[in-house]
C-alpha cells in the first residue's frame, strides 16, 4: 500500500511539472519570449517521465528533479517585463503545491526566487521605479503581502503536519511498547503454566496405562483432554509472543505430507467427540510425497482451522482437500477446508485477524479459545509469500484456503 501511495505521489508531481511546462511553452510562444527555452523544457519533461517509468526507488531524487524543473521555469517566467504583477499568483500556487510535501526548503527557495525576480525587475528591467503610479504600487505591495501570507500559511501547515506525525509516531511507539510488555507477560505466564500442565498430562497418561474402573478411566480421559486443550492454548500464547517480538522464524526442510495429514487426523479424532459430524480428508494422489517447508507450522495452521470448524459446526461435516498447482520451480501446495458451520458475517470477516477477537464474546458463549488462532495462522506464513483466505462459501459455511508459494 505504501509503495502504491508513493507511486501516486510521483505521478502527481510529474503531471504538475508537465502541466506547468506546457503552460509556460504556450505563454512563451504567445508573448514571443526566448524560444530557445522551449526545447530545454521539453527535454526536462522527457527526462522526468523517463525516470518515472524506467527507474525504481528514486524517492527524494525524483522529487528534487520535479521541483527543480518547476522552480527554474518559475524564475524564467518571473524575469519578463510583462508578468510583474502575475508573479505572486504563480508563487502562491507553487507554495501550495510544495506545502503538500514535507519539504520546507522548497518554500524558502520559492520565496527567494520571488524576491530575486523583483530585484531583477528593479535593477535590470526597471519596471519597478520610484515613478510608478499609485495603482501599480498598490498591486505590487498587495502581491508581495499575498505571497508572504501564503508562505506563512504553507509553513504553518507543514509544521502542524510534522507535529501531528511526531505525535502519531510517539503514540505508535507507546502502543508497540505496551504490546511487547503484554507479550512478555504472556510469555512468563505461559512458561510458568507449562510445567504443571505437562505433569497433569503425563500423570494422566501413566494412570490410563493401569487397570482402572470405567468411571475412573473416563474421568482420567477427561482430565487428559482438558490438559491437552490447555496446553494447546499455552502454545498459542507462546507463538503469539514470538510474533509480537518478531522472533518467529519459519524453516525450509523436506517433510512428508502424509505425516502432517496423519497428525491432523489424529488430533481431529481426539477432539471430535460428536459422532454426527462427518470429516473427510481428500488428498490428490498426484501430490508429491516429499515437499519443502515447515511441517510443524503447516500442521499447526491446519489444526487451528480444523478446530474452528469443529467448534462452530453443529451438524453436517467438514471436508479437507489437499491439492497442488504446477509452477516453473515445482508446485504450489493448495489446501481447502470447507464446513457446514454457522459461517461469518461481513463485520466479523473484517475483524477476524485482530488479536483476541471473538465473534461470540458474550459471557454465555459456547465456543472456547483466546481469539489468537487466525492471527497466528496468518503470521506463521507471512515470510513465505502465502496467500491466506478465510471467507464464507455459500451454504457450505466457512471456507479456509491456503496457498503455499515458493519465493
């Protein structure tokens, strides 16, 4: 988005410079001024457009080229006898244009060229003399006053905008610092909780390996399931802290897709206690057995999306399709997840990437979770150029689409 905005600004500068040049060429031809300036103006415009089209990342240099061409043309316009009283109008237009950019020195240069043009009229052209009429003198003083006022207003606007930007940057840094502090707090709490939760899970597994009565076995299985669910939430908090702190990294190594799918199927079978739901995994047989990527993160993302489907699907089923698309470098892995759940509204779709956002946030909500699943799933694959889409698909409820694309 920022690159698009910069391109639009550079295009505006090129259009302004070209329009100003075209008007100056017409004035030069109409008033029979020095015609040798016309080819120079045309060459300058051609250079500007060539740089705009062919050169990338010019930045400040391109702005200076546009401003330099316009200022030179402004001074050329101002040193002619016929336009003494029209110079302030053009100066005010330039001051307004330059005030749109944070380039205060251009304001000073414009005013300096205006003063220099007045001295040229006084010392060389002698259009400013002590014998000027009252009307001409009033027009001259009024033009100077308007130019000075435009300069002061432009500088005031520029200073206000810089002050507002500094306040915005300070607020943003404070928010980032608060986010880092929250992430550090969550990290400390998560590490403190991980040890006792792992002990609960381990003790329950040991107990389930012994001879137990059906009632006690069922209770131990419930304890184990609750411990694993809490452990999953702790892992999500740790992943979130890595995302906030910027320490999250994705590895690229060979992995077997069947292992990832089997891992996800096992998790789904353990969490899906509702027998009325039908869950179908469809893997195209042409998908290569060995791929390159971060198997752990891919598995985690699939688990997050499937958990959402399980939480919000009361009846019907879930369909997972794993396919691929051929590219020059190999393939793109495509994973689509459909379910017959409740779907999402338009307002919910606009907030689904917000941290800790819960579509059902009331005190009586039936779905658990911290609201970190989708933000974590999205952040996991940002370094990989992955297209991640979550949207409503007709009567099928949610649709999750992952596009894994090699850089």
